[in-house]
C-alpha cells in the first residue's frame, strides 16, 4: 500500500499538471486497511476510485467505479458500458 506522504505528493503533482488521480482500491479498499478507503488518512480526494468486493458468503462479486460528478459527461447509451444503457446502431 502506498504511504500517506507519497499519496499527498502524487495528488499535488496530478493537480499541478491537470492529470486525473485514479486510485485502485480493489485490493485495499472497503475497510481492508481500517478505513473504508485506503487513501482517507492521506487526506486526498482522487478523481476516480475503483472498488471491488465479494458480497455474501458465496463470493458474489461486485465492482464499482466512483468518480467526480463533473466527469460524468456521457448520456445513456453514449458509452458502451454494461450499466450505461444500450443504444442500438443507427
């Protein structure tokens, strides 16, 4: 897991150069490091966070991508994601 000081420096560099900060919390998020998100103690605010967790005792997988509201620029069907809707070819 990345250290808090390193994450803060990385967040500063990303901000200074207008680069999106994406945190992959699949292995260390959802409370696996104490807090829900692994980066909370660093006090940073990533642009995108990837999460994954098994639900139930049977291992039902769930994955989620969380991003800033201003990054949500697609209309339903405009992006070919599973959860974005479907737009048939014209």
